[in-house]
C-alpha cells in the first residue's frame, strides 16, 4: 500500500521548469515536440545541389536539395570519420563526403565507399528525416517511426501574395516566444506606432480577452474598444494562425502564420508567413513596392533590437530606423521577448487577469507533458484541414465582433 501511495504522489508532482522548456534529445518537451512536423528553412534559400548544416532541438543535421529539386535531411556527420557532411558534394539525391568520398542517399543509407569492398557500404547508415516543402518553407519530422499526416493550411494556399516574412534566429528559448503569441494585451504598448492610422485605430486601447481550448489547440479572442476582434488559433504544438489589420497601408488585412522552433534551449527560430488578398496587376505592383521598400532597409531586426537592449537606441525611437513596418513589429517583439533573458525566469512573474491566455496554454502544455512522462494517452489534436480553419478565420472573426 505504501508503494502505491508513493506512486500516486509522484504522478501528481509538478513538472520541473526544465521539463517544460528544454527540447534537447531525450528531454520531456523534446520528446513531445518531435511528434510533430517543424519548418527548418526558407525554401528559396536552398538551391538545387546545395547543402547546409542546421540545428534543431539541440541536434545537428545536414539539409540539402537534390539536383532534381527535392529537399532532404540526413545526419550531420559522415559515418566514416565524422567529417561534416554539408561540406561535401550533392550528386542526384545523394550527398558525397568530401573526406573519403563515401556517398549517402536520402534515406541515410551508404551506397558507395570508393576505397572499400562493395559489401561494406550496405552495413552503414546515418540518420535521416522525412521532409516536405510547403508554403515557401522546408519542413522535417524528427521523431521515431512513421511521421504523422502533414498539416495543410488551405486558407494560405488560396490566391494572393504569399511572403515568407522571417526565418530569423533569436537568442531566447522557444517557450517565451510561444507565450507572447497568446498575449494580446501587449499589442497597444509593444506595437504602438507600428500600424497605419486606420489599422492602429482598430487595435488601440486595452482589449477584452477570452481564450479556450479547442480540438486543434487553443482559440483566443481579443476585442478592442473600436470593435475589431482578433481571432488567434494555436495548432499544437507551435503553429499560430490569425488575421491581422495590416501595418502596410496598401492592405486592409492579412492572414498570418508563425512557427516558433527550438534551435537549442537558448535559441529559437521564427518562421512567419503572410498572405495578402491581392491578385493580378495589384499583386504585381505590391511585390514591386515591397522589393523596393526592403532594399532601403539598412539595419536588421536583431541588430537594432540588441541596440535597444544595450541602451544604445530608445525603444520609442525604433520607428525612425525602419521604412518597413513589418520589420518594426518584429523588432518590437524581439526587444520584449529577448529582453526576458535567454530562458525567462518564470518564478519572478506576477501574472494577472490579462494573462489568462498564457495561463491556459501553460496548463495544457504541462498536462500533455505529464501524460507523456507517465505513459498515458495524449490528446489527439485535429489537423488544420479537419478544423475547417478557413471558416473560423473569416467568419468567426465577424461573428465575434458583433457578439462581444
């Protein structure tokens, strides 16, 4: 009986802070995150025949695009003497090590060893990960066994201008990035001055906030005094979908997506997409204006954000340094999130009523990780195509604006 009581007591024990935020190999959150697909690179930045080293969740890999155009992810080092594979040559859909010429195919199988007996190669294999190219990004699955179905976001596939806005690495843990996405109360302060006058009027003042667990993750509502309601959807574990009033004066609104992907426990990647409702000649002119605007920028989000944190630039003066309002928004987010430290000390927080979205997400996160630790079934989250996200983005937003 005593042993049973001890087991029950252990099952109710709160998870450690490290359990919640570390995604290193073998960690609890890392095991959970490896059950999902994650973006790892901007597709247009990887040319056919090109190989690059990447790091995701504390593990290093080789990302390369075959000569035929298909992307692949395999182990970081050659199985022979441990040389970095990305320094080698891409041949077809294979990669050849530059040290002794060993060749590995996209499954990680060694298929050629120029100085060895032919039978030796079939005994050698390095890790490989399933890959998928979608919405201008390259995704990979880092878990064991067969990957789950790939999530499709149909509303982002619709006609319009699709942009990959950011693939930046930030020097902070991914979890504080995710906290921010569920925190609409920061908008009128952090992003003050980032929007055109019409958009700013819709998102000024303190919003009324509601958040609920949904079959795909969470759904948040933030209704501003002017009547505009932002609807934010989190698709577990780290994909956010929402419609925003646009900081671009040429757009009335835009559909956004964001993933926060761990590099290691103190660094994370953000992948942000924007779909603008423009077609035909209007889309072409918009792309030209965007290209000309970006060509004028003389600083980067991370560099200017670091200058603010170092006291070299005032936060309220950031808008003087950017022509591009989107870059301004990203820099404002950078200061607020990286300013918490590489791994935020949540023991020093004082959460209030406006933090209900953060509190709910953390409860769900801890619930799922505890279930994983104890070997209990995890919640089966709906995929985007099953959740009918198009309806919820477009129509729920209008409905909530009338009812709230």
